[in-house]
């Protein structure tokens, strides 16, 4: 198999869009109507019938229209298709499940395409706000079919950032608390969106200037990485070196504040954090 032509990318972008819209429709139907909310093992890592139904809707469209030799990795159902293919679709049917269960409208269907491990196409759809973000390598990035670009903020002091905290934050010192404090101190603010896909999409369209996070999975970020790069931004490892997506740790910015963020991330030390012992542990 050779690297996909721009015609192929364009066709696959339309198929991924149809799949994201189908998944989004399912998420709209279950919005405020959930009867099943379960934990997936780690405390706080939720799954609902909406996650599963949206994934089934997304996969049905992808499998119906895409070539049979593609590989797939979906959050709830795992691997299927050709494991030897240089092409891997990474699907998160509901990124921001915690927000979704609280009807906090920051969530999305995220569909990314990787070529030999490199993200090259992405669709992120927030069905509650009806915002459709799309991008493919060399074809630019759009929001509701209009071109988007990253912000022009060049000073960390003028920037608005976003981050997140992984589900293992109570079990590791690498919990992002120190980074959060440092950037809160140095910037106009740090938001915690609760959906990595939406966080990256917001950097791509310039609502936010930078995003960093650890403990992510490929389905959380594959699509969003393409959005940021195609909108003119930069995505790397924390140290500014080339991104290795499987580390689950990334820095995405408008490019202009990238060096400053690398500098902070390279110096930060874990915070000595002692949780308050509550008198009633059940209230946790
Ligand atoms: C989560 C969201 C969140 C991030 C977590 C992810 P989920 O995905 O992207 O913003 O902080 O690390 O796991 O569980 O809602 O699909
Ligand atoms: Ca996710
Ligand atoms: Ca998910």
C-alpha cells in the first residue's frame, strides 16, 4: 500500500464525517436519558450505553464504506480489521464521558486516521454544540466547513491554556498538579475542558492558545493532532521533540508560545500534595 493520495484523503474525510455525524446523533438521543453508567475499572473512568451505541453507529458507517484492508482501534470494542495495514483508524465514540453524564456540553465523537503511526486525518464532532471540526494532511482544517487557524497570541502571559488530569491521578506523582499550578501562575488562565478531542479542536480554531496533557490514549488525540497541525499549530512531546503518540503525552500550541511552554514543562517538579483526610471517607 502506498501513501494515500489527496483524493483518497478527501473521500475518507467524507466517510469519517458521515460516521461522526451518525455517532453524534446517537449521543444527542441519549443526552439526559442515560440509564446505565458504569466504571471501567479505574475510579472515575466511566462508560455508558451512549458510548457503546455511538461506537456501533460510527463503526457501521466506517466498515460499510472504507476499503476492507484498513485497521481499526475503537475505545469500547478494541481492534478489528487488518492488523498489518499501515492504516489505523482510532475511534473515540464519546470523548468527555464524565461531562456527558453530567450534561456538561463539552464532549465529542473523535475519529482519527494514522498512517504508519502518524496522524494524518481527523474529525471531531460536538453534537451538543453542533460543531464539526475536520482536517487532513495538506488539506487544511475547518470548523463547520469554514477554514480555521490557530491564535496569534505570542506571550505566555496573554495566553489561555487547557489541560486535563488522567484517571490514574490519585495513584501517581506524575499527576499534572504541579504543571497546572505553574501555568495558572504564568498565564491568563488554565481551563480543564474534560474532552481531549475538544481541547485540541479549540487550540486549532484559536479559542485556546495551548494544551498539554499526559495519560492519553491514541483515540483521544489522533484526530485533534491533525486539526492543530493543519490549522498552523505545533504538536510535540513535552520536551519539544517529535511526538511519539503512544506515550500519551503531548504539547499542542499555536506555535508561538511553544518554546515557552517547553521551558516550563522541562523544569517543573512534582508537587508535594497531601489530600485532606475527610472525616467521612464515603463522601469521597
Ligand atoms: C477522557 C477525556 C479527558 C482526559 C482523559 C480522557 P473519555 O476521555 O479526553 O479530557 O483528561 O484522560 O481519558 O474517558 O471521556 O473518553
Ligand atoms: Ca477519550
Ligand atoms: Ca471515550
